[in-house]
C-alpha cells in the first residue's frame, strides 16, 4: 500500500497537474541596482545640502564598528544607528572638545527609549 502512494506521488501526471493548478505564474527574478545615487547639488537648497551632508557623515560613522561574527541582516541594523563609541569618534574628529562625562550625557539625552542614535 505504501509503495502505491509513493508511485502515485512520483507519477508525472500528478506532478504536472499540481503545477497547472498553481494559481500564480512564476515571477521573473528581481534585479537590484547598487549604483550610487548622483545628486546635483547646484539644484538643491542650502537646507537640502546640509541634510545630505549630515546623512553622509552619519553613514560614515555608523559603519565604523562592524564586528566580524555578525549575520548579514544585523549589519544593516547596526549601520542604521550610532553607538557611544562612534559618537565619541565623531566628536573627536570634528574638534568638539568636551569632557567625557559631558559627551556621554549629550549622547544619552539624544537617545530615544535607550536605543542608539539612528537615522
């Protein structure tokens, strides 16, 4: 009896009828483009330029401390926020000379719900 069920499952007629009953046609594969977005800064307002520059700075510093044993999906999550060490490096690189406790205090005041600073 068990052998008959296996033969029934393997029969080409059952396979093709199962494929024909599939309501969704196969979708073509998605094509992803990873080209950098070119922005014409001459057509932008000063506020838009400032916002774009701040985003570039944020992206640079948010990708500074990526660990080696991190899953691929965690890399995206980690690069969308700045932790305390990255914030300290940002302050040092931009010449913001403040005592360490003051920098920590500023970082904690800018945090939302005790999470790292995000975009």
